[in-house]
C-alpha cells in the first residue's frame, strides 16, 4: 500500500517564526507535491519536485520554500510565518499523469 | 495557466439517487483527468481516472470526458451516505507535472 506520512499533524506557530513541515513517502515516486487547502479555494499547489535535489514553484509559492534532500523526503519551509499562512497543508506523491497519494495533512495555525 | 472549475459547489441527493458532478478546464492540451474524494478530516484519495473521450464505468461511478468541449463529469449511481464527501476534479496537461485541482463539490447523501 502506497504511503505518505506528514509531521507534525498539528502546529501552532507565532508570527515571524520559522516553520518546517515534513513529508515522507515509501512509494518510490519521483514527483512530490505540497498543497494548501482553504475553504473556497480547494487545493492549491505551493511547490513540487521531480526528484531528489529538485524543487519547482507551483501556483502560490510566495512565502514558502521547499527542500527535497532524498527520494523519500520533501519539506515545506515557512521562514517568516504570517497569519495568512494558517491553513491545512497536504503533501502528495505520484508520477506524471498517475494517481497522487496524499498524506493525512498538517493543520497549521499562525498566531 | 490552466483553469479548472467545478459545479455545483454543493449538492444534496437522497440515498439511492444519482449525483452528477461537473468540471470544465481551459487547456486544450490537457491529457490526464482524475477524480478525488475527500472525507472530513482526511487527505484526498483517488477515485478514478479517465484519459480518453467517452465514458468509463467503475462500479457505481461513471466518468465522462469530452476534450473538445473541455468538459469532464462524474456520475454516482445509487448514492450512499458514505459517499458524502468533498469531490475534486484534477487536470494535468501533457508534458506537465503540475496537476490543477478544481475548488471541489461538496456532496451530501441523506438517508
């Protein structure tokens, strides 16, 4: 069974603080993705990666950085968190055109 | 940039009824079409894909694709309360690793 895990599952951060969201996949997929989900906006792509060492900007990259140190791991970094980044974040893995496997999500609150 | 729009935003159907979900897209080079379902508190899970024009049936679910009309739909026959969820349409253009998700349709099946 394809598996994507995320940590932490819940996070409360202060404005201006640094936040790192982690994602691990055991699917051996080349592509990994970070989305945020907000009511009324659906799933919006923040960053994605074709493989270890690569990161690409998605549709809403401002305020976020990404890191893909290995095939299995993909991190999303908020260097200076703002309240507007309060959201639910999903990581996914999947090859081009194929099914994406999503993690359980991280609920981030920035105070 | 690809635009994916879903309708209706929300839908209520009786148990045993038919639910019809619609999705339009803007890029004529789109090649991969997926429907995802998300139950409350979980990550989205792939329901089914359709890549060729016409109908594709999987159990109670039928997807329909008309690339010329930039339209894809999902029909759920004999709807069950367990089908109550948020449904997303995801579209990927050929040669592109970036799927674009619609904002979703919230389906409620009442007993």
